[in-house]
C-alpha cells in the first residue's frame, strides 16, 4: 500500500501564462500508474460517505478500489453503471464526493473525479447500454440538457420508447457553455454514443411553447411528458444602455465561443457578476482579447463571491482584474459600448442571518472604459407558451419544477425538474423518471420497473456495502 496516504498525486495542469492564450485543456489526465497510486490512498471506508454525497449515488469507492488493483475495464463499467454522462462529468463535475472524502480531513481528499477520468481513459468505456424488454409505451422529454438526457436513459433502460425535443441545434443544454479549456466538446458525443442501443429519438430545433406543448404531446399519444427546460434565458442587468451593440449575455456568449463563432469583444472587456459563469466568461474573454484586459465587476467583496474558490483562484492567476463593491449604473457609448458607469458600494452591518448587503455610497461613481460588456448575473427558465395549469415554478435549484416527491405538475402525466449542476440535474431527472414509470405502470395495472442492469446482464447492480442513502435532499 502506498505509504504517503495523505499526499495526493499531483494533477498536472498548464501554467496560467501558457493556458490563458488558448482554449487547450488545462488539466492533463493521470497516467495509469499515477491513477493506481492515487487510488491506493482511498481509505475504503465501511460507511461510504463519497457515495452518499454523490447526487446519483455512484459507487465511487468501488471504482477507486478497482483502479487501485489496475482493473481499469471493470472500473469503467462500474462508473457507467449509474452515470450515463460520465465522460462529461469526469472533467466538469463539482465532485461532491471529494468534499465528503475523509482523506480531506488531513490533507487533500482522494482525487475521485480525476480517477473517474482515468477509468474511462484507460478502461473500455465505449460500452453500449441495453434496454429491458420493450414496454410499448411512449414518453416525451422536453429539453436535451443533462436532466433530459438522464431521464431518457432511465426510461429507455426500463423499456420505454423515448422522444427528446430540444429547441437548440445541439444537445447538452448549459453544458454547451462550459469553455473548451474544461470540456473540449468530444465528451458529450462519447456519452451519447453509449445510448445508441436504446429506443431514444432525438429531435433538435423543436421548441415547446411554440411548436407544441406538453398537453399536445399527451393528446398525440405520449403516456407522459417530462419537462426539463433548465434555465436557458438570461437575466438582464436592467440598466440604461444594455441594448447597445457590444453587450452580451454570458450564456449565449459562451456557447457561441465554443461553437467557434464568438462575438467581437475588442481589447477591453467588463464582465458583470461573481458566479462561476462570470469566471468562465472572463477567462473566455481573456483568451479572445489576445493579450487584452478583462475586469470582473462584482457588487460585494471576494469573500461573498458565489463562484467556487478554485475557479476564482484560477481566474486571478490568469491575470484577470477584479473590481469589488461596484454595481453597474449605466452602459455608455455612441454606436457601441464605450464603458460602464459603476456605483461604488459598501457592505451594511450583518442582518439577523449574518448576511451583509451591498448599499450604495452616495455620489461615488466610477467609469470603466471597455469595448464590450458581458452580463453574467444569472439565468432563468423561459416558460413562454407553457400553460398556467402546469403550475411550473422555479425550484430551489433554479429550473422549473413540479411538486415533490415525484415532480408532478398540475397537469396529470406531466412532470418537471432540473438542477443547479450537471449531476444534480441528473439526480432530479432520476426522481422524475421513477415517478413517470410509477405513473404509467399504475395506469396500465403494472408494477413499477426498477432500473434494470444497464448493460443487459441478468443480475441486478448490487447496493454498495454500508450505503445508507443520500446525504443530501431536494
Ligand atoms: C457557463 C456555465 C458553466 C457551468 N459549469 C458547470 C460545471 O463545471 N459543472 C457542473 O456540474 N455544472 C456546471 N454548470 C451548470 C450546469 O450546466 C447546469 O446545472 C445543468 O446543465 C442543468 O441541467 P438541466 O438539464 O436542468 O438544464 P439545461 O442544461 O439548462 O438544459 C435545458 C435544455 O432545455 C432546452 N429548452 C429550454 N426550453 C425549451 C423549450 N421550450 N423547448 C425545447 N427545449 C427547451 C434548452 O435549450 C436546454 O438544452 C454550468 C453552467 C454554465 C452556464
């Protein structure tokens, strides 16, 4: 057994100076031997906190153990048992498992996400999912993001015929905005290729609310409809000048950059916002300005920034500047953006919950010249064309949801959910898919169908020993 159990095997990444000029991937995978060494650090806890912290209850301990034994094929299969989007998640997951890893109490947690990547890189990961016997029931899914894809997988495995309607020309939802230095674009293709044996039809360019509605799909003969439309519309800054050429919503900006057609940003960019999307927009802008200047403006201080600490550090390391305690007042410019006027702010005394709000300092303003502005102040669902009867409302994770436990809406047979991250969206989809299966089965006098073995084997997938249930709740 490797003796330096508290010392994580170093993850190789590009230096800030090199990486900030192009969109090449920053993180390099472990070599097989490095992966085995890192996997040997796993404590093999009798109570698997990592599995309980994972929204889709992946058997992290199981695949880490297999890697420590050099069994990469078996590790890849274990990863893919519960995770049909593993190629994407092995690079982009927020790794809730690692936060729960007890190795993190004294040193760095086991690099579980990185080991997942090793399993898929060095093991046979081009497996094909197989469905149980066809049930002869059709279900429609609206939205081709992680929640929609996960629900399609869950239902098709059970033998349903699934049709996914996506408004965009590409699948992946917000994942399509994750910059190429984190996801190079090939990952979703690999994930979707494993679905090739399932009865799923994918349609792009079909928008619910315009081309059809959940109710019209029910009338067409679908037994149930799952609405997984996420948060694809941007929140506006709500200030004068926002309509000027050179102002871009972050989500669209990032998707266009990934598709090789970024808008013209010039040499100086101001990004407004303090979340992960703002960091991605700033770092993408920096790469597009070719040595220009990027400023992130946020109305509170670095301590209150909602972005992941790791993301903020990487953004700072790349040379992006931060303007704290600044709220945008007006975007100025004649024919296009020439700069932003910011109201200087201060933090109030803590309220009862201990939270300090930003309040304006009267008369203190600052003009920041720039060629473009990227608004990264949040997203919301576009629910235009969805009926009031559905009762869709943004849930705690932002996306429109039905009611718990199964995310059913006000219209019988229609379910809705989504998530604050890829893996939470997948977990929300699993819950909805189970409810859809229970609903359709009940309607036809059948028992619900538990998720069958995803590779068509006879035996069922065993529950990891010591697993007591998820440590999180919707
Ligand atoms: C820039 C950025 C970076 C991110 N980075 C990470 C990360 O590193 N790790 C992580 O875990 N999460 C990350 N996230 C969050 C993650 O991508 C989302 O939480 C996740 O995609 C939500 O999945 P979803 O399926 O619920 O919704 P979405 O991804 O929003 O998918 C909804 C889909 O429905 C489609 N749709 C919407 N309305 C309609 C309609 N009327 N008809 C038909 N189709 C419709 C949309 O086009 C979209 O494809 C990031 C998000 C962004 C924006």
